[in-house]
């Protein structure tokens, strides 16, 4: 397979699995060797075994980092500060794309960005949905309320008012009823207390009245 043949086959798609090329006339071994050569020359970026991105300037539409996060580790969904930033719940953009997975935790450092994966128990792996991104790309992203609950669950230590206030949560960005429902489903007293505290702080921020 020649480079132009690959680009024609991809049809403008920049993120692809090597398995999608194995049905062609070339042997699987030759396809893998050619992909390795293109990665070594900088034409492709290998994100993990079998997953590649066409590098600039050969790429058309640049892949969205959230879409990459969902494909690098399966199953996973964007959560914690990354999802909170995506939903506009916290003011900062975050340099590391953080997801949760039922698999082993770890990170993937690529030329496109750093992707961090935190382990979440299987019975807490819910509260996310597939979202549409630009150019037909998609990603699995936690709802704002579940992203906050995941953050509380995975944070060691005391979840006190100082911790909650340091997040600088937008007062009208979270659904209090949904937060309570999620905390009840998780059935973790520590999370229930943190959610009750969060709702009180958000109400204080909305009204401008802080209780002592």
C-alpha cells in the first residue's frame, strides 16, 4: 500500500484502526510494517497498538481530543475536571484529558496531548452519554453531575467546604435534584455528605448569603 492509497481509503478521516485496513489485498504483516514505517517517519501518530492518527500536514480535520480519549481506552468516558470544564461548570480549561475506566488506570502521552485514565468500579460506571463533536466526531462524556460525583469519589481526604469552594463551580450549572439522585444511586455516605454540602454552597453563591 502506498501513502496516497491510504489517504484515499481513509477519505479524509484522520483517526483510524489498523484493523480497518486488513481486508485489502496486502497481507496483514505488510500492512502493519507499512504503518510502522509511516509512524517512524512522522506521517502517522500511533496512539496505542492498532490506533493511528494522520499527522499534520497530511491530515484534513484535526481529531478532537475528547474523541481520541474515548478511543484510546475502551471502555472509558470523559469525567472529573475535564468533563466539568466541557460543561462549563468550572472556569478553567484543563491541560490533561481525564477519563474514567473500569480497566487498569494509566496515562497515554502522545504528541497530541496527555490522556489520563482513572479506575472506577464497575457499579459506578454510569451517568455518561455519547456527544457529537465537530466533523462527525463523537465522544463519551459524563454529565456534569456525574463528573462531579466521580471527582468526589476519586478524591482522597476530607471533602470540606474549602475543597468545594476551590472548584469555583458555576452556581446554575448543576441540577441539585440530579446530584441527589446520583448520590443516592451511588449509596456512599461520603458522597451524600459532599453533595449536600455542594448544594448548600451553590445556593449561598446564588443568593449571596453565606452561612457560618
